[in-house]
C-alpha cells in the first residue's frame, strides 16, 4: 500500500483545485482567459488520452471533433440572439460523437501507422469540407456575436460574457471529465481496454470484443472533444476551419506525451506546460517556436514517462513490508522455491 503517496497526491490535487477556483479573483482578465484555454485544451487532451494512452491508438483527427463542437454552436446560434446552452451544448457533443462513430467504425479496422493515416485523412476531409464550401463562412469562418445562455425560469444562470464565469464553467467540466475518466479506467471496461492495448491477441482469446471496446472509447473521446470545441468557440466568439486542422490534433498529441500517457490528469499538466512555455518564450524571443521545439525534445528525452514519471520521482512509492517478507533476507533460499 502507498498510503503516504496517495495522501500527498490528494492534498496536491485539492490544493490545485482550490487555487484554480480562486484564480479569477486575483488574476487579470488576460490570465483568466489564458487559464480557460489551458483547461479547454487539457480537457480535450485527457479525452484523447483515453484512446492513445489507455487504448494504444494514435489518433490524428481529434482536432476535427474539437472543431465540430465549435461549428455546431456557430450554426445553431441566431444572428441577433444568444443560443440556449441547454440545447446547443448537448447538440455539439452529439455531433462530435456521431462523427467519431462514423470515423472510428472505419478507422478501427486498421492498425498501427495505417490507423494514423486514415484518421489524419478523415480529419483533413472535414477541414476542407468547411474550408472549401460556404458552410459557416467558408475559409473566413464566422463570428458568434452573443455567447450562449443557460436560462432557467427566465433567469440566466451563467453569464458567459464574463471571463471568470466561463473559466469556472470550464473548470467544472474539466473536473467532471477527470472524474468520468478515472471511473472508466478503473472499471472493467477500462481494464479490458488496457488489456487490448498490451496484448490484443490474448484479450481477444479471453472473449473481449476489441473492436467494440475501442469504438466506444473513440466515440466518448470524440464527444468530450466536441465539448472542448464548443467552449473554445464560446470564448473566442469565432470559429474557422483552422479549428479542425491537423495542427490541433498534433498539438493535442504533444500535450498528451508531455503530460503522461498512463495518467488521467497528466495531459492537463501537459497543457499547462505547453501553453505556459508558449507564452513565456514569446516574451523572450521571436524564435520561440524553435526554442519550444528544442525544449519539447529535451523533455521527452529526460522524462519519457511525462508528468506522471516526474511525479513518481518526486514522490517515490513506499512499499510496506510484511513481517514474513522482512524475515526473509535477500538471497535466502525458500523451501520449495527457486533462487531469485
């Protein structure tokens, strides 16, 4: 049992949550909006990690699901009136989920580099669908003049025009995503998904429907990505084909790798690192992209396990030794056993 380590982790997470909730009262509007961006990309990266880290599949089309969520809001928002959050948010998640089902149903019949290529191709098809047609402004995109409202009994419960309210809403959804993913990866579904990742043949021989498991994970991941795109469009008040571009998918993958692929919350930390580096380097040098690339390479080489690996180094696991184990000295032969 790792009681001490678990206590430390819970205390750290609780402290971070309290600090995050209090941020809008102390930070400037710019930094609140920056923190909102971190939460949105972190939430989408955690959703992607369900497919990449726990499912063993490298998807290059989650940027498309992110963009679909934003476009769903733009297309459902009246020109001179705010949209209903109760209607448009579920619709955005459903639209992204349906796209994920359609793409996953075909892509998951492939493996390895072929899966990467197929998902990338589907993502680019959706990008050009919005870029080369007149849908929602074509290549110029479209503005969302009024942010959605959560009206109940004639009262708007969430004034998303205020940056701090939008921040708290995205923080709430990020926490809900963490809770959902933690529950899933610890459930029989998550164990079966991880088993298929580690040894697909053995998992199949045990009776698991690998295709169905992966399609369910892919669909859920796509729907959560649509949620992130919805609130990104709400924050920026604008949506364009770039929301669906492959560079969004690539950025999400980098965030997952930097944060840690075997941890639910690792990608959220990865989003903090990547966006924080981007902001800091832009202040110091015009060649910030080159510097950022070199830093990412250094991080991958020195901490290949991501944030989770770094956490394990800072807070090592303590193994409680039983009396029976303590009575056996190293190198001692055990009756009926073999030398270790």
